[in-house]
C-alpha cells in the first residue's frame, strides 16, 4: 500500500467500499444489515447474545475483519475461522489470551464465547510459536437476537487486498519473492509479467493473498472464509 493511503474495505451487506474508519461507523447503521436482522428476527430459531467483533492484525492496520459470533460458539470456532480466512499454512499451534499474547491469561479453546466475551474487552490470538502472527480481537458490541447465519460466525466486512507496486515497474504486484527480501534487500513485489521470468527460485514465489501471513512461512491454504 502506498504511503499515505488508508486501508479500505467492503460491507458484505450493501457492497459499499469505504475507508476502515468509515466502514466501522457505517456497519452499525447499514440499512441492509438492519433489514437482514429484521428478517432473521421474523424467522425461526432461538435468540441469544450475538457479539460484534473487530478483528485486526496486531502489527499491520491493513488487515481487518468485522464479525458476528454467537454466544453459544466456542473459542475453537473462532480459531478455526481465523486459520481458514487468514492464517493456516502448516498446522501450527495457537491460543487466545487476555492481557498480553505471552504474559497474559490463556483461555481454553473449549470456552463458550458468552462466558468470556464482554463489550470493550480485547483478546489476543497467537498462531505459530516460531514465525508468529498476532491478531487482536476487540469486542465492540453485543445484541440480543437471532443469528444471520446457520453457522457460529458471520462475516460483515473485510479489508480489500492492499495494493503494492511491482519492484520492476509501476504495475500492481501479484507475487512476492522472498529471496529478493532476504538475500537482496528488495521489496520482492512482482507483477505477473516480471514474475514469469524472475531468476530467483530458492524460496519460490508466493501469490499475494488477502492475509497478513503471506511470505511468513508456508503457503497460505486459503484466504476465503469457511462459510
């Protein structure tokens, strides 16, 4: 992302694209979201506490999610979701904690969301104890009602893929060369054209996905949500 540009994202209810801050405000009153909530309330199902989470990569403001999660879900459901949409590469260990990634209180993956989540609280999710990814989970709000999906988690908004330029030209980059980064002190960003005949092959080229772990370890399995 070019210096000075602000991270942008798309509302999954109305498909509007806006800045990270604008979307955080918009999603609370989005007419399409309110309409879907009203439709859910009129349908079958049991009402329960549903938490609005703002999830973001702790070290990069470019990667973020807005999620709803049922109180009856478990932390392992959220762990599975974060792995599927952002993190999974090699089946590394992970944990949730309060008051710090390493020095805080570690939570059981079997804990129910409703027992440990309170509006205003922040949790840290750690994935991979070697090349570590830290994700901050902020509990924004809670509503009493029926869920918008049959699944425990619902994606409300997500950042768009940050745009970076090829190191050889001004075209949008689609690949990352880690040999450029580690051995030659270059950005490693490459467009399709310059990736095709790129001479470095010690580390291989990594496709740019909408994930904060691109290039950190193995290939990311998927950057699409599991549901």
